[in-house]
């Protein structure tokens, strides 16, 4: 049996939506992007949404639009996809890493506060923002981070790229910071192929984001009038049409993913060497992005992965710590031992196959081979 790590859930209606756009003259800068933005802002419960070509682009526009610049620092997590830190480097600011909670895998609010309290006057003045990631769809402890941001007068950015539909105490992720992002790569809850979205109530930031995604053009949209430095971060109409079609099924999609996660949880409970994902009590809805297990200490994770792959099961370690990526070591001098919880977790995690239409017999096969490998 062959089981892929992920697989998008594309139905005939999605295909028809994309083909429909291709029969019009609008392949870029057209009505479908506007419609997708409207759907997303209404779903998240924010005033504005700005569609772009990736979640990374969305984060970069927020960092730049908020005026974070060279010499500034942004507190964030070393346990994430690398773009959540790279977007800070794009503006020559510096990510200031703080370790994660062992159970949720999210940034540890207590450690963030300890870090801020330890900084001297000038160092503290250089810290401009918190960039908090909802890891794997698990909402961070947002009451704490909102409180910390207010206490230290920091901007608050929510990287909710992995958590479309997740809720913290009844409120949707993406709405807790000054701005948030969603992303729509094929392994996400919904997909546009490639794509991302800025979500915010900040009208000024929205204006800047819309301009900067479109080569710095002004509100008039005149083709060769550029008011500021910008980028080609636009989302095309075909992607937006797919996004609109997928959003019509968002509740069905989230339910499918929850069902798959539930089956995994039941079947993996019999393997004592495996720790299934923890869901914090403040999570009122979990929108599953990936299914990441942790092996008991002492088990050779690489041998387990190799065995699973030889059995036709695609799986990956999730994540490699950002601070131990080669160019982060070179730029900032990070070394092993700097963030012990992140490093311990990343030595033991495996992302198992996870997607909407994963069948129970496939999960049975995965669990059987995982048990055999251990």
C-alpha cells in the first residue's frame, strides 16, 4: 500500500470554478480575488482581507506595513515553518526566539514575559512586536499574548497559516493580533494551489498591503503609477476561484479532518511509545492541519521514518528548529542547547499521512507499520 503525506480535496465544482475563470478575460486583478477576500473576511470575522500569492508574502506585508525595520527585533518561535522568521529578516530586523510549551508546541507566554523582563532599556526598546504561530492548527494562549503585547506596547502578529477554522474560547484564529495570516498551500485546510491572506481590522495596514502586493501602485490602480516600493505578490484569478469554491465546503472539510484525527487518536492509543497531539482546554475548535506524533525518548526516530517509507508510507520530521538551520547559525551564532524544549520535541516528532479523504484502512495500515517499526 502507498500512502502519501497529503493530498488536496478537489471536487468537480472546484475544477468548474477554475475553468470558468479561464473562459473570461480576467486571469489576474479581477472579481474573483475580491470575492475570495470578502468570503475570508466574513468567515474570520474581521473587516478586511487582502489576498496574496503565499502565506509568506502575507507575513512580509504585515511586517513591512507595520513599520518594522532594520535594527528592530520581533519575538517569535523557533518551532515553525521557516517563513515565520524569514519574513522578519526580509526587512533586516531580527527574530528573537523564545522556547515553546512542551504540550501545545506553541510559544510559551511565561518564557516570553521572562525574556522581556530580562532585557535592558535599549534592548527592550528595540523589541517592536510579537509574532505568534498557531502551530499545526493549535491556537496559542491568546489571552496571555494580548495581555503581554499591551503591557509592553508591542505589535501583535498572528501567524494562523496552519489554523484556518480553529477557535480559541469561541473566537476564530487569525483575529487576535493587529493582523493575522492564512495560507492555502495544497496541504492546508483549503487550497488555492499557492496563496495567502492578510486579515485585519486595521484600515491603514490594508491600504499599504494592497498597494505593496501590486508593485506599490496607489489607490487609483493606474498601471504605471507607483507610490512606494512594492512587490509582485498578487493572487491570480484562477487561484481565487478555487479558494471561493473550497470555502463553500469549509465546514465539511473541517469535519472530515476532525474525523481522520479522531480515528488516528483511537488507534494510536494502543501504542504506549507514541504520544498523540495534545489539545489545550481553551481550544473550543481544533482545525487539524497535520497529524504529528511524538515518539518516546530513546526510540530511533530516523529508523522509524525509514521503515515507514520502505513500507510505502510517506512521513516527515516536523519541524527542524529554525535556529539550527545553517544560515541562522551563521548569522546569529545559535547552537544546540539554546532552546531545549524545541530541540527535544523536534528529535521525536513525525508527521504521519493526513488529508481529508484518508481512509480508515489506510490508517490501520499506518498504525500497524508504525507499531512494527517501534
